[in-house]
């Protein structure tokens, strides 16, 4: 259900075609909620049927049309209601911790590579999220820039800082993952001499 709210979040900045939503998704909410286009387009159609967004055909090219989606009053209300609800936590389904719990069955070098790959992945994500924070703070993120255009300037700090805070949380979690994997490397070295 969170894909629906990620899409509503995108559409609060401005009306967009399905393609624009998909393209902007990856450089915006896609950092916190991954969804391929095969999920985005059907969800946009369901949201339109549910009255959360309104689709309008707009000219595209010489003779074609595209559908541009705009959030409705009901969509804004649903988005706000979701944000004001207590969070729903799900039980863990963590294939990485599951693998780590049974590394005694793996070759020592495979265990080491598992942890090295984990470190590399999370270090890359940290770099991505630090770049995102930079573009949020300097207002060069295209989605944020469009959002700010439609808001009074005295609201800009609130808009930016909540987004920065979310990415800082991702960075902190990734740093914890790196530290965990570094301890895992040391554990493999200690146990598999």
C-alpha cells in the first residue's frame, strides 16, 4: 500500500504524466520506496479509479496523447490521513541476516565476500544519499525545485529539512550495516583460521 502513498507524494509537487512520475520516482521517493514501472502504471490506474488522482489526456508529439495525472482533494486527504496514522510495523524478513546465521555452511572465502559485498553496497548507498541531501539543501533536485515553486518561501525550510532528515536516517542505518559487516568479516577471520 505504500506505493500508493509514494505516488501521491510525487503528485503533490505538480501534475505529471505516468512517464514523468516513473522518471522522477527514481530520483526522488525511489530512494526510500523502490518500485518498477510494472508496478507504477497499474497503481496509477487504480488510484484514478479510486478517485485519488484525476487523469487527463494531453497532446504528445504530432498526433499522440499522454495521460497527465493530478492529485484530487480526496487524494490529498488520503495522503494526509496516512501521514497522521501511527506507523504499521511488519515482521522481519531479512535474507541477509538469515544467510549470516548459517555461514558455518559456507566456505570461509564466500563468507568474507558476503560481508565485503555488503560493505560495498551500503557505502555506495551512503554516497547516493549524501548526494541527494546536497541537492535538497541547494534546491537543485528537480522534483524538490518544482515542489518549492508552488509553495510560499517561508515554507521551504520545513519542506527541505523533513526530506533531509529522512535521508540522514537512511545514512545512519547504512552506516550501522557497514559496521555490522565489518564485525562479520572479523568474525569469519577469527572462526575460520
